[in-house]
C-alpha cells in the first residue's frame, strides 16, 4: 500500500499526513453514525493522521468522537473550531470561546485538542481584541487543553492580519487554491511562509461539488473541465487532488469525503500520480496544471 508523505505544518510540532480528513460531510443528516465511524477509521488505517471538524457541521463532532474510541484518538491530530456553534454563532467572547471548546471536548471524547481554529469571523478584529477569542485560546494553550491556535476563513486579508499577531500557528483557506482558483497563492501562502505558519488548503474539490466527479451544470469552467475529463477517460478528482498536493507549502490539503468508499477514493487519487501527458494536454486546454 503506498504511503502518504508526512509534512511539516509550519512551526508547530505537528507532522501531518499530506492528505487530511475534513469531517464536515460525516455530520450531514443523510449520513449515519456508522458511516462516520467506518470512514474515519478507514482513513486512519490508510495513514491519514489529521482530522478536522467543527460544531458547525451538524453531528460531525459527536460522530468523530465515536469513531475515535478504542485507541484511535492516540493515532491522530485532532482539530476543531470555535465561533460558529449553532447556539452561539459569531460569539468570539472569552466565555463563549471556552464554552465552545469545552463542548467540543465532550463530544469528541478527548481532554485536549491539537488545534482550534477561530472560524469565519465577519470582522477579524473582534476575535483578536483583548479579552476575546484569541486571548482565551492562549490561556487554554497554557493549560494544555489546546495545543495550537489558528484561523479558518475565506477573506485573505483576515489571514494576514491574524498571522501578523504572531500568535496564529495555522491558517485554513478554502476554495481559493483549486483547479478553478489559485488566488491564495498570491496572498495567504506568501505571508504564511514568511511567518512560518502552517497552511491547510480545504474544499479542494470546489464549491458544491464542482470537482467531485458529478456533472457541474451551473459552473461553465468546471463543466468544461469535467467534459474534457470525460472525453479523455480521466477522473477530475484525480487531477484536482494531485494539483493541490503539488502546492509548495508547509502544510496539508483537505478534501471532505463522506463515506468509507469516498475515503478510499481520495486516498487512491492522492497516492497515484497523473500521467504527465494528461497534465500537458489539460494545461494546454485550461492554462492550469503541473506540466
């Protein structure tokens, strides 16, 4: 069985598999506890050692907690988020932050988290303000409840501002480094490199599954790529995953499979190189690729 490479995640001591596991789909209503247990455990068996979840993702934290029973927790790095719990959405106060993290610890059946990300603030200055989320996470870091602190959001300027505090060790950017959009390469990635901050590239299969293999009827560029792949006998997921894995970052990439079968698919695509001739033809057609 081919092995996933292990990568440095910025200045943290985390040594993560190049492919992480985004656990949002496991929390969706059409999936079951058993789907999550089987999917998470299969990922760990394949060498995926970094799991990401959030209170925002329905039943995800509770189901991941079930999956990690029986010794699996000790085999992985576990990350969740604060600021987007459905009961306290947008609460970046110290009290709200601690409440969220403690709730996550209970659901995940663990007494510490390898990383907690401040998630999706509308104004980055709120969680960074004195006495708010960042300060409380720093206190929890001193208590060894939280090992590392990060930020997960879409606005690139928020990443820069947070990184420049000197306290953020990980940034998660989503949808902005894919086959369809590489805008993070000019903004987030250079700043993270300068400050030795770990990078997680998430939602690498696009918005609403544009690069998951289903026909993306509402996205012209994605549809053109999908059609090209259909004509050339290529799975677009293979190209999408290999393209992002080749990004020169101190960090990892993170798709979000929803079943054990999906986990096996993304692992196979991550550990199998794309024929260089396919890349050359794809790049000639779309101007993006590894050729």
